[in-house]
C-alpha cells in the first residue's frame, strides 16, 4: 500500500553550512514545485551576528598590530639611543685618562673608573633589553596573528552560512518531507545540520 516515485531527488541541508541551521520557513509536505522554487529557508540571525563579531575581532586585531608596532618601534628607538649614549660616555672616559697619580687625586681616578664601568654596563644592559624586547614583540605579533586568523575563520563561516540560507527544488515535482526518528516532519524552529536530509522531490 505504499507508492514509490520512479524518480526522486533527495534534498538536504547544504554541505557548506558550517554550523547548525534553524528553519525559518518550509514548504508544506506534498507541495507541487517548479524547478528553482524555494523548499526551505533558514534563519540568518546567527550568521549575521557571527559576521559582525568576526569583523569586529579583525578590526581589533588590526588595531593591536598597529599599536604593537608603534610601541615596539618607540622602545627600540629609546634603547638604541641609550646604548649610543652609553657608548659615547665609555669612549669619552677611555679617551681622557685619569690614571696619572701626580695630576689627579685618588678620588678622581676612582670616580673615572666607576663611570667607565657604569657606561659599559648601561650599554650592555640596553643591548640585552633590546634583544629581549624584540623577542617579546615577535611573540606578541604571533599572538595577535592567531586572533586575526580566528576572526577570519568566523567571517568565512558566517559568509558560507549566509550563502546556504535556502534550498531550492532541483526540478519540477512533488515535495515529500522526510520524518525524523520521532516521526516528526521538519517545521519552523527546527535545528538542522549540514547534510541532514530534508525530503525528496
């Protein structure tokens, strides 16, 4: 007592839907369809929201890149200036010798030696900090790049979801909706997944 069609084309949720789709409109079971007529439309709200969040995250990552570059450049400039200044002080201290005990007091000689050691230490410290700052800047850029890639994934998923918002009839025919494991037909408000069968035409 069951009639089977000679030709039946299965229709389902588009494969490019990357997240669950909520039915916002669906044709009635048994509807006579023409090729290209809409069988089901899905709600776009979640995808629009995801697209907005992805674009905001991308904009935030871009701003972070610019801020990190500016801060890194300023820090690098300051440290290089400190290293050059320390080098100048060291060269000045080496050029003017205070080691003649007949001309300079013991205090002046000790002070000159301390100044040279201090200049040398300041130069070495500035160069070491510059290396550390460069590594930290690279790590920070890597972290921001990960955030930017995540934003790109959100945008891609949202755009693919927005392109998969409706399913149309592949040819003329009668729509026969598929029942789920509870025996219910798909209806407005149901959540469906990528590749899930909707029915046959």
